[in-house]
């Protein structure tokens, strides 16, 4: 007989990649290798890359064509935000393990094969989404690298000491290789820091759907005594507390990373639109479009999930109200009414207590990109460039 899938398997590949980001405690067996890998990846992608962009602008701004400058600038803003998000996840990475331990608690309440199937589907979808994110991000990094090599320039023209790509083909190859390694590493990190909310919340929604059915069945077993029915209600209250504990465990990480992304998404998309409409050739337009897809993936799926999560909370309250409680004893009814009030408070996530994380907020920050584009058009900045 096959072993039933566990809820924590929804983050299986995510946490393996988080380990490869070099932000975990080094394993004893490969301590030196892991520390060296962590240093190489994080030095190039997390720490030096944002500095390299800025230094490149200061050193060689006059040599950029408008399209190259915008390609570099749109990625620079995203690189700065990615580095910040990596540091937030690095500081709070233990919360992922705590969240998985809470998922194990939820799994212990699942006994029905139909409920296990729901969890299995959520786990499968979660892992497929992770690989989809990885494909989109890596296609962007590779596409930009190949289109830059085709025209004989490094992709972003970052500053590297002792390297002048104009002086020889070897220097060009070295700089392009370094930039690709740093950008591929940053994209790899970005997948982890952008996809983890989706992975963790998808499996939570499956558990909330199972929990709704459990609430709906309360008081419908004729063989149970009044005391047993009351105990079932208390067990459901405990289940709800476990769900809230799971959400509270993830809330600080999600709040920080989504806040950073909301701050830059409108600006980044604005620069990308200007580049595509006014300056890009076919190769760089394709690269810019894949970049736009990657940027939209950073917030949109999770914002949609947050809206669904609010609806799921209202469905829990409806399910409890639809259970067989009218003929129960006063103690049962009073406890149920208190529980019903708690269920009517939806689970919401806030971005640093500033923005509610929802589709409405995501649309608002995305619309800012059109404001950036309109401003550039009206001020004739494109012609001046």
C-alpha cells in the first residue's frame, strides 16, 4: 500500500531550493562545501549584484543606449528588492519548518480517503506551480543572456573591477558569464522567496475545505451522546486554533517580502513597458515580456489566493451554522455561537500593516506602471534619452 502524501510535501522542492540558496544551517557532513557555495552565491547575487548595477550606471552611463539602460534599470530595481526579500527569508527561515510541523498536526486529524485525496491534489498543484515559477524565471535570465551575447554586449553591463568587456572577447565572455551566474542565482532565489506563500497557502486551503465538511457534519451522528457531540465541537475549536497558529507562523515572513515587492512592482513594470514600446528590438522585447511575466508572478497568484482565503473563512462560518445545533443543549449552543463569531473574522494578510494583501491592492500597484509610462511620454523623456 502506498504511503499517504503528507501536507508538508507541498513545500518539498521549495525547501530543497531554499537549502541550495545557502540560507540554512550548514550540514555537518558538507560543512565547508556548503559554506563556500553559500558565500559564492550570496556574494554574487544577494550582495554584489545590486552594487554592481549602481556602480555600472555611475561609471558608464553615457555608453548605454536607451534600451540597454532601461533593461538594466528594470532589473536593478528588481535585484534590490530580491536581495531584501532574501535577507528577510534568511532571518525567518525557521518559520518554514515550524509551519510544516503545524501541517503535520493538521494531517493527524485526517482519516477519510476523500480528505487525503484533497490534500494530495493540493500538494501536487503546489509542486507544479513551483516548477512553473522556476521555468518562467530561468527562461528570462537565459533569454536576456543569449540576446545580449548575440549583439556582443554583456546583458546588464554591471561594474566588475579588472574587467573591461570592450577590451577583448575574453573579458566580454568573463563578464557575461559572471552576470549570467549572478542573475541565474538571483532568479533561483527569487523563485523561492516569491513562491513560498503560494506553496504554503494552497495546502492550507485544502485543509480549510476539509475542516468545513467536518463542521457541517457536527451533531449529525445519531449514535453519539450529548457529551460526545460537545467533545466533537471542542475538537473543531482546537482545529481552528491550529489553523490560526499556522497563519501567525507565516505572517511575519509574508508581510515583509510582499511589502517589498509592492513597493517596486509598479516602477519596474513601468520601465519595462517604456522599453518594449519605445526602444526594444525583437530579442530584447521577448526578454522584457518574459521579465514582465516574472514580475507579475511575484505578487498576483498570492494576492488571488488571499481573496480565496477570505471566502474560505466565510464558508467555515456557513458550514458551522448549517450543522445540526438547534436541538442541542444550552452549553453546546453557547459554545457554538462563540465559535461562530470567531469564524466570521476572516484570515487576512497585511504587508507590514500598510497594505492589505489582496487582488485590489495588486491591481492598484500594477496600475502605477501605466502612470510611470504616461509621465515619460508626456515629458518627452524618451526623445531626450
